[in-house]
C-alpha cells in the first residue's frame, strides 16, 4: 500500500449505555475510493458513520483522518476537517426552505464566491431542487429530500462523504439515479464511504467492501470478489 | 364601546409584556425541550438591575440595555451551570434543576435586598396621558408597546436573517443533523438563552415600571407567559407573541367586565381549555417533528 489511507478506523468500540454496538472494527478508506459497508439491520453500520462524524464517541480504539487522530474531535469540527455525512433517513431541516438547507451546508464556510459556485453546481446537478428552491423542505418527496441531503453535504465541500442508506425507500429508477450521482461525485474527486442495505448496488459501485455482522467485520475485500462470495450471496443478495 | 377599546388597549400593553417573556420560554423550549422555570426569575433580576440603574440616575434606555446585558449573561450562566450537564440525563432532571434555579434566584435576591416592594423613580417616565377618541393612552402604554415592537423586530431579524438564527432554527429542529453541518450545538443553545433572557429582562423592567419590583414578582408574569407560550404553540415564536397579546387582552376584558377577582383564574382556565381542545396550541405544529 505505502500511502496512508484517508480514513482509518482501528479497533473501534462503541457503546450505547450497556449495548455494545461496535466490537473492535478495523476499516480503511483510501483517497478517491468508493468503499461500501453492508450488513443486516442493527449490525452497526449507522453507528460506524456516527462515530466517524463524532456524533457518538468511541469507548475505545481510534479514528484517524488524513493521518490525524479525530477520535475526540467534536462533531461540528469533524465537518470542518472535510468529512460530511448524509444521515440515515435524510434528516433535512423540514421547517427550513430548500435554499436555507443548502446554505446550512455551507455554514462552516466563509468563501462567499466558492459557496455561490457550489450552490450553482448543486442546483445544476439536481434541477428538481432548483424548481423548489423556496419551498419548505418538509414538503419535498422522499427522493427530493435525499437529493437535498446529498446537496447539503456537498455544500460543505467534503473530502470524504459518508452516505447512510441513500437508496432507502426510493423507487428503483430513483435508486439508479442516486447511485449514478454518487459515482459522479466520486469521479469529481470526493472519496465515499457508503452504507447500504441494497448490497447488490453497493457492491456494483464500490471498489472495496466490508460486511458487518452484529458489531464485527466478518468479511472484507474487493467488491467484485465479495459479490461472488457464496455467504454474501446467500445473506445479502437473495441467494 | 370606548370602554371596550380602553380595555383592549390596556390588555395590549399588558399582553405585550407577556409576549416578551413568552418568546424566551418558547425559544428555549424549542431548542432543548425544557420548560425553563427560572425564566420568570430572570425577569425579576432584570427589573432589579434596571431599578438600580434608574436609581443611580440612568435614563430609560441605558437602564434597559444594562438590564438586558446582565440577564443575557445570567441566562448563559444558568444554562452552563444548571442545565447543560443534566439535560442529557433526563427531562425531569433538567426541570428539577430549573425549579432549583428559580428558588435560588428568588431567595438570593430576598437575602441581599430584602422582601421590600420597591418602585421605579417617577422621573424615569413622568406620567403623561393623551386622549384619543375618548380612550386614554398613557405614555407608559406607549413605552411598553414601543419597546416591545422594537425588540420583537430585532428578534425576528436575528432568527430569520442571521447565520446564527438559521443555526438556532436548525438545532431546534434536529440537533444531531445540525452538528453534521458543523453547527456547535452548545454554543447555539447558549446563544438562545442569551437572547431569551435579554427579552425577559426588558419585560422585567417594563413590568417594574407599570407595577413594582420585589423578589417574587417574576412568579405570576412567568406563569402567565408560560400559558401564553402554550396557548400560541410552544416552540413557535409568532405563537408566543400572539398568545401573550391574546392573554393580556382576555385578562383585561375579564377584569373590567367580570371582576378582577377572576382575572388570574381565567388565564389558567384558558390554559386547560387549550390543552383539551388543541394540545399543540394556536400556531403549534400538528405533530412534534422530532426524530
Ligand atoms: N441511540 C441508541 N441507543 C441505544 N442503542 C442504539 C442506539 N442506536 C443504535 N443502537 C443499537 O446499536 C446497534 C447498531 O445500530 P445501528 O443503527 O448502527 O445499526 P444499522 O446497522 O445502521 O441498522 P439499520 O440497517 O437498521 O439502519 C443496534 O443493536 C441498535 O439497537
Ligand atoms: Mg442504520
């Protein structure tokens, strides 16, 4: 390998009170990659992303980003370092307008020109948001909210984007669209860590993948190989 | 008819004081889902600070500003010391802590300044009255209405036009998602206490000028403003203003036409009725959109 990974989780443990949600996770994401993290409900996928973003604190183990230890960095500063998250269930600010949601994505930034540029780019990428720019986000459809959540994360200008089940509850056509947008974003230089229930799609777009089961990584490797793995096929690809 | 107008005017003036207090309740509730029971006592502290300043010869506006700044800082300190650590534990713990702060403020004031009822010096506002079509308007009314109007406009500007205001709205909707935008939730909560408590101080000064100043003075207006906030839909700033004005007017009408004995009872009856008929209040959200 030689080059240090962009993101490196080492023996990461996370507890929710008495619940031991992550039991010593090791995971790396290299610069420019798309890495998928798949697993059943309750496996700890969202917890992994929450720990990286600093929303929940690790009980032991370490997280480093660009070689810097970020295990104890508060969530609002993690964003400033270049890690954006599109959380599970979108979590758009339903009481705010589409524009205000996007502006909040740029909350940490001061470069007015760059913000304007990125806003235009996001609206170009998601014309449907452009049409609904003044509308309150709560009135958007599920798919539009997902676009808004992705757009909002893009507005932070991340180096690494964490996506938590972006295809959840979307019609097949929209799922395809979202995945191709994720690939586009990656090609433009943003590294991606993707959590998905839709293992088939997740393994298609990723270069590498990890399989999480009740808080432990049970498999990892190139996504193409995992897609051929008998256990993975049985458990996550419907036989 | 003139009588009615007169009562409505009195109610408007009283109601705008409630409104100033209620916005603080509602903003703080909106952002951390805590009924800040100490809010009424912040009013009292504000009134004393303003009174002290007035007695030292400061005019209305400097006294007002001094009281607002002092209480804004007091609000931040209260949040930091008494709420921040207990908030994540449980709501009941935070509520209990709030009641503790309330009693602490009341009895600290009583200890140091005694329970005497004090009044603002008359020269802070030499009484003048105007007659408008038979309705008597005092300069006190104008002062209360004017101050409230200015403060409410500033508040609206902060909430809807500034970056921090946007952060406040984001945090009150979804704190965790706000963190993911790089918003410092603790700072935003502290800022909300800062603003809410400054508003309370202004209300305290106005209340003190209209009535008097004593250590337990915050209790009744605090409770009434709480009712106003629930009436308008707790968490909603326009709701709190509307609730305050409506409550003030209702009270004033009841006092004039039903007897002042019933005035306070009516406020509480309104609260119970609202909770029965429309639990989310007049401008409240149908469902709490908390995740
Ligand atoms: N706030 C919380 N408090 C207590 N336990 C929690 C909390 N959040 C998650 N857990 C527990 O931690 C474990 C991992 O949850 P997590 O949300 O990370 O799973 P997931 O893999 O994202 O599942 P899904 O696919 O359903 O989203 C689960 O057993 C869950 O019950
Ligand atoms: Mg999840």
